[in-house]
């Protein structure tokens, strides 16, 4: 099977976005870089509260291989993927949410998982990835969240498993833990209403 290029399929205009970021940076030059990026993301319809966005950036800044601005751009791309998978949910008309969860994880999020892990450091824990997915794909209307509670919830559900020194692949468990409830809620909201 040919590997899809997520940067092409879910294209974001990084040049345009970088221009918006520079405007925010110039406008709020008295703020530190993370606060500026949080404001930038908020202007791009990421999150309802700048402080929530800032807390995510602050936590994950030590967990990524690239720049924190690259991380911010991927948060924007994640919202584009969310929009596409919701359109797919509407068109597919799944008979139950379990099938919708399995199909969406297989069709959209497994490929995204391979892509986003290249941005993350190798020693990141699975619960941190699960929490990240939850925060990246949470619906806008419920975007007021507490990063500590999301991390703690995922920590108890998503272990990082090793056999001797080799990390075992548990990405399906990570994705299901992070996204099942979100996909279920989206499935419920896209079902036709019968009167």
C-alpha cells in the first residue's frame, strides 16, 4: 500500500500562517515566545482560552524534536483532519458507533499517528501521546480543559510497555483511548434525527 503524504492531503499554508504568526509576534512583543504562539493559535480558532493553549505548549515543548511553532502548525493541521473525518462520518452513515470508531481510526488516525510521532521525541510516554490526541481533536465547544486532569486520566489508561529494552507498539490502544469518546460524540451528533 502506498504511504500517503499527510502534508499534501491535509495541506496547511505554512507561509501564510507564518505571516500571521509574525504579526502576532510584533503586536505582542512584550510576551514570551510560548505566550505569543498561544495567542497565534487562538486567532486560528484553536482553543477557546489562551491559557489552556499555553499550558499544552508549555508541557509539550520538551517532548518535541522540532520547534514549538512546528508543533503549533500541526495542531492546526489536526483540526483540518478533524473536519475531514467528520465529513466522512456524515457520508458513511455507520450503523453503530463502534464501527465508526474502528473505521475512523483505521482510515484517518493510524496514518496521522505515524506522521506525528516523527515530531515527538522517542522517550515520550504513550499516555502523553494519548493526551495530546485528545487535546488536538477535542471539539471546539468543549475546548475548556485542564491539561493536568487529561494527562492523569490517560496515565491510568495508557501504559508504555517494554519487553526488556524494546518498546512495544501499542498505538492502537493509544488511539482508541484518546479518540473513542470524541469519535462517538461526533458519530452521535451526525446521526439523522428521526421525528
